C-alpha cells in the first residue's frame, strides 16, 4: 500500500482502540467505588475509621487531603480500568496493523510470545496483590505508639498500581531470554554462566523497583523470577541441542571449513539458432 493508505489504516486502528478505552472507562465510572475499594483492600484499615486505633502501626485510616483529590482519583481509576480491561481490543488493533508486514515464522513467534506473556503478567500481578496486605502490615509495624497512620487514598492507589506493574513486567524477563535464544542471540551455556550475576541483579532490582521497600516484598519478587530464569535456561539448553542436531556441520570446529564439492560439472552445449547457423560463424555462437 502507499504511505497514505498506511496512515489511513493507522488512524482507523487508533480510533477503534481509543473508542474501546473510552467506552470501558465510562462503564467503569459507574463502578468506581467498587474498583477503588478493590485497589485499597490491601491496606489494613482501622475499624470504624477510628484514628485512635491507628496508633502503633496496627492499622491505618484512608483520607483525601485536598478538595479535588476525590475527583482526580476517580478519573485516574476509571482510565486505568479502561486501559486494562480493553487491552484485548487495542492489542488486537496493534497486531492487525503490524501483522501484514511480518513473515510466517515471525507471526508464529509473535503469537507464541503474546500467548505466553499475558499469563506471566497476570501471574505477577496476582502475586503482587496477594502479598500487598503483608507488605502493608510490615511497613506499618514500625510506626511508633505516639504517631497515627493517615494514608492518602490517591497514594495507596498509585502504590497498588506500581506494585502490580513491577511484578507483572518482572515476570516477563525469562520470556525475553527465551525469545533471544530462539533467534540465536543468546545460548543456553551463556545463560548458565550468568546465573550468579542474574541472581544478584534480580535481588537488587527487587529492592529498588518494589514500592514497598521491605525485605519481604523484595524476596517474594526475586524468588519466582529466579525460578523462571532457570526454567528459561533449561528451555534454552534443550533448544540449543535441537538446533545442533539439525545442523549438518555440528561436528566441525569453529575454525574448520565445511566440506564443499568443488569438482567441475560438464556443461551442455547450447544449440545454435537458425540465424546463427546461417550467419557463417563456423559453428561458433558469437563473432569469435
């Protein structure tokens, strides 16, 4: 297609994606309280919102500290719900725009990548939501008896979303390594040699990236990623062995040339045309 047709198709795809996000966000606005309660559920809220009970780190009271905070928080939550719930629609629009330019094997790898990435992201997001109550209690437990915990609901929602995104994206690291191995950029042996640095790097990433900043959240994030990493290492080793079995030159060393058949083959004489035979060239097919 010409460039204008590509731009027109891109405009139509973007319009459909934006329309899906807007429709879902409008529907989510009618359920904004339920969504906000779901995102704020990990916080151990004091019974009856008793501020006196929050002394000593047992629980917390959720508040809004500005007049515009309730409205902006509702808008943010609705947009977040719209982008999340409508993700199958706008991801399909992205795929439909890019798919015509891909080869068959590239389409196969892309579909496999998306089909594996979605469950991994959901598993990481679910793990983050499960451990957040414990992380909240660990963080609130250091509150002295002379202080009370009053938490801004907007900050709690940001905290929850960041935890879900960090855990979900972190679970994609092993899949990225598997894809690099499939295209031949990383070998299984190299991944085995990296295990010490990867283990250290994962724990450092867990300490820096998690908003909770507590050792419990760091370990809960790091341990599953390390397990998935070694699973990716096992897959890469098996894939390298399969690739070697299909390689006819696998027994040759890196500096050894592959055997080539250099024997000349007889050439068949090309028959002369009628004009050439009558041109008086003496049987030759050119002026020589």
